[in-house]
C-alpha cells in the first residue's frame, strides 16, 4: 500500500507515472525490452529525449534562445559548472545571495574559481527569511548573480524574481515546475531532478544561448554547457531511465493543467499546513511569513522531547519522512507537486490529534 510521503528528496513521484514505468519495464512499447536497455542514440530513445525537452519547454514557456540540457551530477555538479561556465576570466566577481545551506555550498564552490561577493545574507536571523533587494550590496560589474529561490532545508522561498543587470542564475532544485517563471529574466536555471522533475541522477539546465561561450580555460568536459548543448546532452551516455521518467512526469504535469495549476495547488496545500501551525501553540514555524516555502514546510514542536514520539506515530499512521534535516532538527513536510492535498489533510489531522493527546 502506498503511503503519504513527505520526503525532501528523492521525493514522492506521481503514482500514474510509477505505474506506467512499471508496466513498461519488461516490454517497452512492444520492443521486448525496457527503455534502460536501448542505446541512447537509438531512434526510440531520441524520441523520448526530444519529447521530454519539448514538454519541458511547453510547461515553462522556455524561449527559443535558451538551450534545455539534461545533465549529470545533480545540482551539486552545477554549483561547479556555474562558475566554470560563467566567470568569464580573471578580474570578474560573482554575486551570490546567502540564504541557507544550499546557497552556502554554491558559494563555497564558486570561491574555488574566483572572487565571490555575498550581496545579502539572512544568517543574522538564522536563515529564516529571503533578504529584500533594499539590503543588497551588488557588485558593479558582476559576471553573474546567483540565488536559491527555494532553500529546501530552511524552507525559505523567494516570492519574487530579483532584478539584476548581469546574468541571473537560479538553483531551482526544489521549486521548479511549481509555478510559472519568467524564463527570459534568467541567464541560467538549474535543478536536480529528484523533487519536482523525476528520480535522482539527472539535472535540468536552461541556459541562454549567449552564455554558452564564456567558459574558463580548462573546464572539465562534463561540466561544459557548450559541449552538452552541441551534443544534445549526449556527449556521453546520459542517465536514460531518469530522463525517460522525467518525461513521464512532464506529461503528467501537462495533463493536470501545467505549472499554473501546480501553483494554485501548492498555495492551497501549504496554506492549509501553515494556517494550522499558526493556529496552534504546540507547533511553530521557524520561517518568517512572506518567505515561507510552498514546497518545504519545517516546523517544530513546543517540547522537542516529543520529537521521537511524533516521528514514530506519524510513520505508523502512514505519513512518511517527516524528520527535519539533521542541521535544523524538528520536522519538515515537503509538499512537492506529486504530494496530493489528501496527504496534507491527513498530516494536519494527525498533528491535531497528536497535540490533543500529547500537548
Ligand atoms: C536547493 C538544492 N540545491 C542543491 C541540491 C543538491 O542536489 P543534488 O543532490 O542533486 O546534487 C539540493 C538537494 O536537495 C537542493 O535542495
């Protein structure tokens, strides 16, 4: 029996997608083998790859002057790929916003390749908010500006797109495809797949054409976006199963009304949980209103000695993976696209009952 899964990633996948993959595992479309067992250069896989790209383009309304890349190494490889591809040479500075654990990793990686200016940080209030533009200290001529629209661990989400005069780069790993985005405002967007796209093992990159040719000398071939773009993301063998499954998720999303529908749904789901938390003296949210993520909802119990009982009982009630990240503690419910409203209803009912019994 499938249970409600609130894992931050790898996260719940849509049930119809899993069922289709299951059905096709031994005999994919009458070919007598699975999609994992054919050449990535075969016409049948080429069709999978091209259809997935087109569906993603449709979902996010990606303009023609952007390449869509399917990449190895997760979002972490892109922490390195961004500076390698965009610093453009010595003497340039990269601007970064520091909003939590993932921004921290991205900044640390960029510093290996060139100077980083931390434009703004929310460390002063324990990464509980997205710093507004009035506090930013931008460089005059930055090579690029990087931010993390949704901090998966802290549960902080930007509710606006920064306006900057250099290429804007976003790590959208945990909120891509959860609402429409003005792609034309970005130079580069990347996202590890294992939250709103598909299984782990693949990442999506969306790169504006004019940014493909400023890589630093010595860039590893596997991180070079120009190489990936020219080879249709097949310079070497791509993670074909993850690509195929991501394609099924894109079809599922389209059938459900696309990213506008996902935005509405994510607002309804997260509002239900935040409203419940705010109405209770037993649970609280460490994130400031206005910066609260629709995708990842961390919350703490008034008495943390009850954390163990909460996790044990929630799991027994069929609510999986509610433990907060080890660096923050408490709980975290991730409400990605594949997590249905019924999961949030069940979670809230459980939380109310737990409070009544234990609070
Ligand atoms: C916002 C964000 N960036 C980067 C990563 C790292 O992704 P990966 O494990 O695919 O390298 C994660 C993983 O959870 C994430 O949530």
